C-alpha cells in the first residue's frame, strides 16, 4: 500500500473548490508515454497551472500501471526541478470496477473515476458508493458519472448519447458521496464527435457542430450548487492538425470537436475539470507525420518524438491560458 501523499501528489478537493470559486477548470490530460508526460509538466509549469494526469484502463494495459505510477511520481520531482511545485493529481480515467479503483488507490493514485454510467441507475449508485467508501478511507477523491457520452475509444464505447437527467443528480450525489460528477451535455470521446448530418458547414466547408446543452448544465447547477462538475470528451479537434495529418499521408474524415469558446464558457461555471486526450493525439500525429514526410531519412525516434513533444507542449499551454483559464492558478 502506497499513499499518494508520500509521493507528493494531491487529491482534487482543494483544487476543485478553488476552480469553482475562480471560474476556471483544471486540465485533465491523458498520458501513456514519457513524451506526453514531459509535455504536460513542462506546459503546466510554464503556465503555472495545476494539473490532473489521467491514466485510462487502456493506458494501464499499454504502458504498465507500475511504470505509469513511477512516472507520475517522477513528474512531481520534474516539476520542482523545472522551478515550480504545481499541484499534481494522479487520476484513474474511466475505472469500470471496484477492484480496478482499489488497485489504483493502493498503488498511489490520488483520485479515481468510477464510471458506472452504462449501468442501471441503482447499480451505478451502489458501485460508486462502494468505491467512495474505500477511497475516502485513504483521502482519495472520486469522480462518478451520470448520463452516457457517445463515441468509441479503446475501452470506452457507446453508440448513442444519453444526456444527464438533472432530476437524478442530487439523489446520486447524496447517496454515493462522490466528490465530483461527470455529466453528458453533448460532448463525446474521440476525433469524430458529431456526425456530419448533425453539423452545418461554414463558408470554408468546415463542419460546425451543434451547441452543447448549456441548459442542462444550468439545471444541474441549480440542483447541486457549487458541486464540482466534469466534462469528458472535450477535445476541440484543431483543424490545423487535421489538415497537416491529411496532407502528410493521413486519412481523417469529418473530424470535428467542441469549439473552444464553448469550453471557455463551461469552465466559468461549476465545470472544474475538462478532459482532453484526442487533441494531444492529433498534435503528436501531425508532428510525427510531418517529420516522416519532410525528412524521410530520419530514423532516430528523438527526431520525431522531440517535435511531437514540442507541439504537445504548445497545445497544452494554449489550453491552460486560453481555454480552461487555469494558467497562473498553481
Ligand atoms: O476517455 C477516454 C480516453 O481518451 C482514454 O482513451 O481508452 O484509448 O486510452 P483510451
Ligand atoms: P477527448 O477524446 O475529447 O479528448 O476526451 C478525453 C476524455 O474524456 C478522457 O476521459
Ligand atoms: Zn472520458
């Protein structure tokens, strides 16, 4: 049993309270390799932002959970070495069982998500409550989820979205004791968040998605005032990356994300954690593809992973400064 406190990590409690009070959101960036982790820490130190390092079940399988935990521990020391002791959370993204959440808590995670959103309501309540009871014994914070996001990822899949029912949230929060709640208001996972037929096209032919359901968010906030809300599936799918990828051998079709102004608006509300994974994947892929096409003789991985890391860092600084508003809040 390792406590996150001994690793220099923090849970989300104080971070979220300050974010709601200050009208900004904490970035939750997924990582499963060294370059992503370096870019996240460099960007958050440079912009002086608190940060949540997220590990999905798929990342755990890909990279090994022990290695990822030590990388997060290393991230704390790395941030200090770069000159700023920013608050860092190590969070399990989309935990799907009590056993997985317990295993992460026991090995030093400071926060876990138990995603029972696909279960019938009462089963979601029971599972979430079980995780909360164990987590709180170790002062680990827990994110639950109500409502289902559309989209397909390695470990997270649902064909259709079911918006969160505002009338459920108060009961869910009371019965489970969760510390934060992920909701479904129109975001979804991956780089194709909307079908073309759900969007309009602007004069350049770029897909413009429908607005998020801010009416549902407002209704939820009325029912649980000041309670920390989480938005998953919040990549914006920058079209400049899509263009670089597609002009350098890629084939991304109809990739569209959540416009940044809508995320900025959400961050000013009780939304205090915004999950971003796909934008990082796009940034890295665009940079790597560019090196492969422009410099086909390169075969040193540092020559393409280095530029990918630089692009990621730029992206994350932009998110903290211009989208989430977390810059300067560490
Ligand atoms: O919400 C899902 C995250 O983007 C993680 O995706 O399961 O492919 O690691 P993954
Ligand atoms: P994106 O696919 O929009 O980056 O969402 C990531 C996420 O929600 C991780 O839990
Ligand atoms: Zn998610």
